[in-house]
């Protein structure tokens, strides 16, 4: 059963942790927005025919969006959406594991990978990737210990140490 069909979009409660909704959101962008290959341009269809298998990796630790389950399989909402596209377009996919998020982005830039899913559009990323319209927008959250002072907005984080993941759009936005 997929994460989408089970509806695992909520955050599980953790003792001693408070979660604050961050106004910043990111958008998940699909790989190809098409019901079938007839909705692709002739150029896109030719590229797919020439490719054989498209090369893809996934984030291994970003539940519920992308992660590896106990069996080591890539799963999550992004994989569910990706599999819909794969099935509709009858794509052959070569999953290439073992990349960190930064390595995945660098590999796409070097054309060693063809696809990265669930990626937010930035001006820099548009220089080496083609994006479709987003199909969902997801709010970001700030998580603190329960004994930490209330955070009413981003200004409350000014001059504070904040743990973030390098290469994520939210990291770039908050660091400014």
C-alpha cells in the first residue's frame, strides 16, 4: 500500500518536541505531466526513444516524500507520483542509489542522471533542469524542544543556530 493511499501526510508526535508551521512552502514538481506519450512533444518522444532507460536517483531519508524502506526499496510520495508517470509513458528506469542530495544535484548537472523528482524550482536549478508546473505545495515546519521559547516567525531565528540540510531550497531561503 502506498503512502498516498494510506494518507501518511501527518507528522507523528514526539515527546518533548513542538512543531511550528513555517510560512515558507515548497512545491513538488512532477517529472513529466502527461497522461500518455501523445501529450508529449515530438522532441520529447524522440528523446525518450533515444534514451532507452532514464537514469534516476532518490533521496534516501526524506519521509514521507522519498526514503528507503526496511527492505532497501525507494518509496514515498515522490516515488508514487514518479511510478504513475513511468507507467503512463511506459518508461524504462535505471535507479542509481548511493547519492547524497548534493551529489544527486551535481550528477544531474553533469548529465550523469536524467531525472530528479520532488524538486523545487530555483533560478539556479532552471539553468540545468526543465520543470513542469507544481502538482502540490507542502508547508515547512520548525521543530524545537518543548522547553525552547515559542517561535512566532522567522525573525525569532535571527542569530540562532538552526540545523538544516545543505542543498534543500528551504536551507537557501532561511540562510538569506
